[in-house]
């Protein structure tokens, strides 16, 4: 089977799928399944199993729905749950924002410590240099942060 474009932003593609679903629902399902399997197969290997599980859940919701609108509403609720439920996307992004904020504070403390301890021009005797200096100063900044 030739690869079928799935770019739904293209009105011709949307019309193709909509017309196929009306005219030949069985062929629509075969082609839909084929396109989905092809997309999953093209995903990075580490993501495929999760995508197959997600598709199984989607197919189960569709099969248990009384009609297309019911399936759409159920799938929308499932999608919104994956975004807003505990440990969903919104939670993950919030946690990441917190971690980035902490990292930003650590970097600021390190930069401040570097400025305070910068040797006077030409006076670098006894002061660690390069990577050792940064590590030395970072350890000092860590102490300041936790006091």
C-alpha cells in the first residue's frame, strides 16, 4: 500500500479521509490502522511499546463507545487527564520548572562567588584555577545556600 499523507492541515487530506469514512467504512478502518502502524514503526525504538499501548487504549475506548461523538468525548477526557491529572504533563512541567529554578539559583550563587573571590589582576597565587576553582567555589556557594 502506498504511504498516505496524514497532514490534516491540508484540506485535500482531510476530505480524503472524511469521504473514505463515509463511502467505505471498512476500507477507512483498514487504511487508518495501516497508517497508525506505519507511524508507530517509524517512531524511535524506545517509544514504540508505549505508543502501541496508547493505541490499544484508544482502540478500546472507540470500541466501547456508542458512536463517534461518544468516542471523541471519551478520548478527549483521556487526553485531558494525561495532561492535568496527578503526574500528568502539567505536573511534569511544573516539576521541571522547579528544578530549573534551583539550577538557576545554583548558577547565580556560583557566579556571585566567582566575582567575590576573583583574584586581583596578576595575583592568582594560591587560588585554584579553571575547573578546580569552579568546583571549589560551587562547594562554598552550596554551603551558603544551606545556612
